[in-house]
């Protein structure tokens, strides 16, 4: 039987296709991972309010905590946090990404060329969240608008109705992170965080909320360092707000336990309904430090 001639042209085409796919993977792979890595993350935080639940990665929850805290710093209603969270979920998947359409950047895909700030400023989560709220407050009647309409008025997106798709989960996270879901509305299943210090934790607290919402008292040293946070206004809502924030940001702050009068979250066991009644309106946060035995 005669041997079939080699199909060199087909092999060359196959090689070109392979090369193109490989090149696309190099160019687009990192962006694809940024967009979809939450599907593979094992560190997750879950909010449950009124029988409804939603989960985010620890990274996303940490960004959500900052966004919600900035609305409290500006003395805005929780609805503002819902609008901001729905926007950030749609625009970036709640990730502080350094790319986007044209020169869009960050959680809200704000554009330096459109006056949102410099690239460095927009990549600062607190700056970008505050810039979003500042623009929102300029919108007449935003408090009574539909969530997606308020978001679109700020963002001027090519997909004006897309924000509505994320309103349910945004509302859940805003409710918990603004203290309206109770002290045990949010739990995180995360790895033991890297060591930190009480001063670094308080610095992060004040960077997110400002310096006038909570009094912070540091107790203990070394492996037994803790910070007790007391809301200046003495309300349950403000207490539960900082408790939820402390859990949501634990993966980056070295927090290993968050305790209120009626609840306890620990990195080892998650959330429970057993608390420390002596805390009253306070929240005790335990910090993993360099003196922690687990550092040995």
C-alpha cells in the first residue's frame, strides 16, 4: 500500500493555532484568573441575614468591609453601602484590579482620564470608595432611587441595568457590615492569618472608620494581645458593625477571635452563639502576634 504523503500544511496550521492559544494564555491568563479565582479559593466568608446567605472569598470580603466602613465614616445610610457594593461586584468582582476597559482601574473601574484621580489614588481602596460615595452624594434624590439607577447615574456604564443583578447579595453584605444583621451575621472560614500587632490593627480600624467612631483599648502582651473596641455612641448597631468588620477583615489583620456579649468567632471554630456578657457594648478582638506559639 502506498504511504500517504505528509500533510505539512496541516501541521503548520496546527502549530500556529497552538502558538496563538499559548500567547493568549500569557496575555489574558492573569486577567482571567483575577476575574474567576474566587471559584477556586478555599478561604471564604459567608453572610446570613433573614435566612438568606451569600459567600465571598476572604479577599472580596476584606474589600467589602472597607467599602461599608467608608460609608459609616461619611455618616451615610446603609443603602449607600448597598449601592457601592452592587457597583463594585459588577465592575470588578470586588477585586482591586489594575486593568479594565480603556484606562479603568480598581474596585469601581474608575478612570483617571475622567477625573476620578491618579492611578495610585484609584488603586487605593479607601480613596476609590470615598470617591464613589462623594459622587453619589452629588446625585439629587439618590436615597430614593432604585439601586441600579443610583449606581448607573454615578458610573455611566454601557450596561445600565447590570447593577440590579447584584442587589440581593450587596444588600446582605451591607446589612451585616453596617451592623443591622446582629453580631453573628458574618463568619469566615480562613487559614491562620499572618502575625500582626495591636497598633497595626488599630491603624487599620481608624483608616477604614476614622478615629471618632470607636475607642480602642489594648490589653495583654505577646501571644495574648487583644483590643477592646467600644462604640462611642454606645449602640448595638455600631457594636455589631465593628464585629462584622473585624471578622471580614481578619485574613489581613492578624485577628484570630472576635468576641461580643452574645457571640464568638474564632479562626479555628468559626461563629458560635456563646459570648462574654461582661463586654456589654464592647467587642474584644484577639490578635496573632510574633509571640504566638504558632509562630515557633
